[in-house]
């Protein structure tokens, strides 16, 4: 199957700083990318959907000014957690679909810890 | 809204069959998926079924879909210790570019005892 890579795999940052997470499709063009958040022992919750070259669509309750999403190319989407707080600590996972796919391919996830 | 429910835990002996169940509420689901997640890792797609199918078999995996009852199950035959993981049921109600917009259950922790 197609490969989606996230970077970094884990990151620790101080409260008040911003953190950028990258999601790359390595061998296909990802027309749409999705960002999820997973709390320990909980489900994945969809945060936003991004299409290349346009603004992301955020799910209800997700602060778009806090979680900035950019999908500037067909192989890269970024999620920036701005002014991070300890409650933003979580596992963030991206997925991507291409034009002909019936499935979404997931990255390996990024563990964010805010101290 | 979309609501996907799963039992949280399942324990089986090695060599037995495992059956993980899932219910969902949105009748306009297009695809239903089963994903596997091992500790600290991302999600691995195991199998999926289109909403107009009743059953799909793929080696040791059998997916049954009862659309009337909005019930999905995953049967793993000859369960091995390496199958121990969290299994997520997910549904998509989208089409085209929104097909990958998935709603997940909380996951079933499968523990396989030797």
C-alpha cells in the first residue's frame, strides 16, 4: 500500500511554544489529508480535513487558530499547534487519500508532550 | 452525528477464533473499516467492506455486515499472540474527496493468551 510518513515521531515542548508536525505522502499524490487526535485509551477524533491549495475544514469544537493546518502541495500537509499547553499533549495522526483510492493511508503518528 | 461503538476488551486463547463487534448509527455509511493499532504505533488497515456487501473474507479475517441492524463484526480465525493489539472499527459516510473522513469507535483491546 501507499506510504504516509509523519515527522517527528515524538516531540516535547515547553508551554507557550508552537510545534509543527509534518505529514508526507511518499509515493502518491494526496489530494486530501486528514488530521486526528487520540487521547490515551481513547478513539481517534477527526480534527480537520485539508485539500491541497485550499483552507482546511475543521470539525466542530476544534479551534482553527490553535491548530493551524497547511496543505501547500500534493505530498505535504502540516499541523502547527500554536501556544501549546499541557492539555494539548496527545497523539496526533494524519491520513491521506488520493484520487483513486478507496482507503485512507495513515502516518505512524506523532506523540506531543507539552511540559 | 456519527456514533461508533465497540466493546473495550476481548481475551482469547491462542488458536481460538476472536470475534470483535461494532455498531454504528449512520445508515449512509459508504465504507466500513477495521484497523489494527499496536502500542505506540499508527494504524494499519486490516480490511474494509463496502456498505452494499454482507461479507468479506481475507485469509484469516472475515467481516460480516448487517446493514439492517447497523452491526459490523471482525472474526479472526486461529488467533495468534501477534494478533494482540487494539482493533478499531471505523465508518466513512463520505464520497470522493471526503471518503477518508472516518469516524472511529473507541477500540477493542484484544489479548491473546498462549
